[in-house]
C-alpha cells in the first residue's frame, strides 16, 4: 500500500464513517482534527505535511466553511499547496452551498454519504494502491478451432514481459486446457480461476497480482485441472478491473463462444485480435465470431495465418492472402503470422511461445507492441491507446521482408489500422513451417 489517506474533520460521526470506509478499502488513515484558523496558520497546522503527501484527502463539510484556513476569503488553501486528489464529503443532499464550498477548497469532487459509500470505498482503495493509468488490455480469439489464439496470447504476454513491462496473462477460456500448461507452469504455486469464481465487487490489484503464479516474468491467471468450468460475469469484471488497475499490459485469451463472462471481458478490452487461417471455411467461421465480438468491442483487428496448416498443405489452395481475408471479414489487418517451425517441440522442452527471438511469434509481438504504443498523439483512452490512430500492421516475416502495397478499398486509419500487409513468404517461412511441424495450440 502507498501512503495513508488524510481525513480532515471535527464531526465524530463522519469521522467514524470515513475510518470504516478506509478499513473496508484496506487503507490506513491519518486524521487531522479541524482545519487551520486562517491561511497564516497553515504551516503550523498538524495536517499540513500530510495534506501535501497523502494520495487522497477527504475533507468533511464541517471544515470547509469560510471561517477556516481551507475556505476563508474565498480562496481556499494557499496557492502553493493547491492539489489534486481532494474530495469534500458531506451528508445533506439539499444543501446547495456544498458545491460552492467544494470549489473554494479546490476539491475535485463532492461526495455525499451514505449514497456514495461504495464509490468512495473504491476511490480510497485506488488511491492507497497508488493506481496510475490503466493497463493496455488486448484480447486474442481464434477464428476457428486450432487457429493458435492461445499460443499468440502467450507470445504477446511473454514479449511484453521481456521488455520490462508489468504484464498479466488471463485465461478466459475454461475449456482450453490452461495457459499455465502452455507456459510450463502447471505445478507452480498460486491461485487459479476457481479461487475467484465467486468474486464480487472490488478485488485488490496488488493482492491479485501477488496471489497468481509467476511464470517467465509475468503473472498468469489460468484454469486448474478440476471440473469447474464456469465463472460469473461479476467475477470476470472484478478480476479484470483489478488487473487493469495495476497498469502495464493485460493479455486475455478469449474463447470463441459468447457468454456473460466473455461479454464482461470484452467490455474492458482496448483492442482484440482475431486469428484467422486464410481458408474459406475458416473465414466463414471467423465472420460469425467477428459479428458477435463487435457487438461489444469496437476495435477488432484481423491476424491472418497462411492458407496451409502446420502439418503441410491441405490438398487445396484457397486463393486467399491476408489482404483478401481481412477484406472478407470487414476488419482492419493487424498483420500476417506465419506458422513457426519447431514451436511444439520448444513448448515440450519448457520454452514458451514467443521465446525464440527470431521466430515469427516474437517478431509479430514486438512489432504489434511497438506500433500500438507508438500511435500518434490524440485523445487518450485507457492504456494510452488513441482511437482511430493509424497503426501499421505488425510484421512477422523475415527481417528485411518488404511490405505490400495497401489493398484497394482499405483506407489507412480504418478501424485504427491501414491495410498494409506483410510478405512473409520471402525466406520460404511457409514451406519450412509445413515441413517442421509448426504449431496449432
């Protein structure tokens, strides 16, 4: 926890309520009984030092009048100590003057009890945890079974963690076998989803992170091998909200079905990647996934696989490339992702997806994070993403492979991405992937 919350009041009943809310939020509180009599007495006031350093200051309405150093003369606290994170707390909803007093002391808001107790408890907890900008949250979903969505989710998380970013990987697919297995950590101690299945309200971000298995420098919330395969929408919302409060990056492996928990996850995701093999049947299946996903999430982008799978050609050629696949889905193209040679063998020997620095997964993931974080300046959203910013597709082909020209009808910036693809066929990555086993986890 960060430094303590400052409470300024002489109202015993209000003080009891605020201390109770601090305790419920897991925060410590320091109490300054009353405000200084005038501005000249500010630096001799017992709460002056705490006023400047506390992450949140709760001022009782009884201490905000014009007869105190907080509200006197219509100017509030001295200009040198005006700050953010001050809330005026009152009880009388019919007192119109409370808003004027809030402005006078420089409060960022007025809170009325008992109506706003739940909100204020969350605000206190956020301040005590030292909450900053929320995490950039990325979802990954497969356009069909075996497309490799779980593997891509792991690779994105491993790559982000390797760069030094605080990273959490959340397995939202209870039928996927567990991402801890894919990362080689099924025996690592820590909580799994069943421990959070009944969560309601607020989950502490620090407590969540510290309770999870730590694998490859990232925190992983996965499923265990028990029979429980359901979580409520409330539990998903509580857990994902806590994960986002910690900042950095959150990657969510999404199932292809839609239920209440998945809808709650999509509501908190900034951008999602739909992984689709460039095959007609896969595109048909992915179109349904895209339609349902875009009912909740605006920013959905296509990641396209070459038209043959990891074990060689399927006996036909679809005639689709990444540009045509994205066009048929009506989605902006995030890039092409070739099948990576030797991935399954690496996972069996404890090397997680994305750990091979020159592999297709690592190259795609590095490019994706680089382009997502380097979006042009504009209106900021949670995670620092700029809506509608023109972010080129991630490159996953061999170093030095040329970009293709934009496809007709795919305007730069549509859905946040121009329609440039990556020609990964230079270097015969497709052929080598077919010969060497590839992957389809």
